[in-house]
C-alpha cells in the first residue's frame, strides 16, 4: 500500500509550527506495513490543494491531508478536496450534532473564559463535508475528519490527528516488513556490502546516521523471507552493535 501525506498550513511553511504530524503519521503507517512515498507541505491555497489531491488520488492508494479544516477564514482544505472530486460541501446532521455537543461541553468546562471572550462559532461551517464523504469523528476536538474515496482529511492539531487516525488506522495495513541493524562503520566503508545486498535480494536498503554516531541500516520489502535473508547477509559483512 503506497501512501502520500499532504500537510497544509502557511504557518508550517513559515517555520512557525513544526511539522510533527507528517513524521508521526509516516511512522504509524510504516509500522502497519504500508509505505509512505511522498510527503508535501502546502500553503492554504484552495486551488493548489485541489490540484495536488486530484493528481495524487490516482497515483497512490491513499492520500492523507492534514490541516486547514474547520470554520475559520483560512480553512480551505475541505473545499479543496470537494473541488478535486467535483463535489459540493453539505451539512451532515450527525456532524452538526457532534459539533454542537463539543461546543456545549467546552462552554460548560470553561464558563469564565466563555464569559470573558465572545464565543462565535459558525456551526454550519464546521459541520460541512464534501458530498459523499465518510464522516470520521474527532474524539479530541471540534473539527471532524472525513474520507472521500481514497483521501483521508484530518485536522491539523497533533492530538486531533492522532484521534482521527486512530479511527481509520486499520485501513492502512500493508505487506511491507522491515528489519534494522546498527553499525559503527562509516557509510563509505559499506558501499560494497550495500550494493551487493541490493543486487542479490529484492529489497530496499537504507543507511541513516543516528544521534549515537552509529549508522542505522534498514532492510524493507514485501517478502519477509527476502528481508530476513538480506538482513542476515548484511549482518555477516558489516560490524554490528546493539541499539
């Protein structure tokens, strides 16, 4: 299963917000056996988002879009995804009720804050999803998630990404497996071993430095036997250490 991740937000591109959502999602998806093929950060630009979603929905098994959902002026992601599939936005009754319940719970839990600052929420905007989308409840916030064909839309707040993804995580199961070994050898000393493993086995091999000064070698593939064989072959040809 090949997945692409799109993170939406001018604040991410400006460096004001760290893109933890993409790294967290990539790790969750990889651990389930699927593979993330692309990660892209985009501005709050409705047309640009629609164009990217339209292109990637055919190129990948699933596209996850985080950020830009809600009822504020710069929340254009739902509109963009609707545009990509030539759909309109429509208020969903179950989403409308969920938003009302969340707002009421917030008012009850924060009476002083609500009294001091006028809470003006356009419930209709928050409860509008593209026609035909599957509603994914957000147990950690106001903004609903949704799935339209193979596009998964999630809010940008990290805790809410986790809550929404948890509801659909089982849909990202794949066949890929991975094994990792650690070595003190510099990459330049392992060129022959790495090239030899790639030539012999139908696997992907990556070499990455870590914070402890060791190189991390990761073997990935859809065939567990091939991954095991390549891993053992490499372990016999490079110096290994415990993590």
